[in-house]
């Protein structure tokens, strides 16, 4: 049996989201994100795998509801990662037992940001001096489901990430909020909307039934 796989994939998302300051919505932006990904994966056994991958990623940020100051920009870069996955949950949705681990360590490089267009009241300007350096990123998600009596399960979840040596743009930050992980750089957190908090490091836990 061949335990090595070559995986080629593509992903595109477009999503309108608000920007918050002190938890008050100020702007609405549209985020367009494209990812072309190539991975080599080794299946350790039926439930776990480890691998290496490189992807070309492109992001574009466009204001949809303009505020006092609006910004339009984008970034194109490469992302190389080492990843590990382990999954013993009994159901893809609404699992009742099992453990799920997703760990990823990567390096983002060859960043090529677009010109930064700024619109402040009646004044506009284009800035072409953006220069993002390479940086490392680590992301970890652990979910454990312990079945109790009846139809109940005890849920324990840890979700976190850290960006190392990154002092550039919030375009590269983690977006904290939402209960389902489906967006670029998202860290789920019950009680917050998607994109409500931006940060370069975060750790979140969840306990529930």
C-alpha cells in the first residue's frame, strides 16, 4: 500500500466583513482571497498524516462602506508549511466522541504587496513603499469529545496561533471570531463575530456540552 500522496488544490473565497474599533463597527470591507496549493502527504495510519506543502496566495482588500478613512490594498506571497493531522471523531458534523488535532508550522516569504490606496475625506493618496518581510506562523487546533450518558457529550477545544517576527500589516494577522473555521487565518471564538478581533497571537479555549 502506498502511504504517500501528492495533493494539488485550489481555493477562492470572497467575504464581506466589518472592521471594529473598541468593539464598535466602523467600516465594511470585501476580502478576496485565492490559494493554489501543492502538498506531499504521508499517511502514518488510518487516522493520522504528516506532510509538507507550498502554496501561492493572493489577498485583496476593498472597502464596501466607506468611513472617514478608507484603505484599498492587497498582497501576494508564498507559504510553505509542515503539517500534522489526527482525527478519530465519529462524525464530521456534531461528533459525540473522539479526538481531532490539526497542527501547522509555516513560513511566509516573497511577499509582493500592492500599492496602498488611502482615501481620507476629500484627500486621496497612493503609497508604493510597502515592504513586508518574511515571517513564521504556527497554528494549532485540538478538539476532544467525550461521550456522556444519553445524547450528551463533553466538548473540550483549544484553538491558537502565533506569528513570529511579524511587525508589518494587519493583512497577515489572525482573525478571531465565529464558531466555524472556514476563513483564512481564522481563530474561532464563540461570542465574537468573524473578523471582530485582529491579533498576531491568540489562544482560546472552549468547554461545553
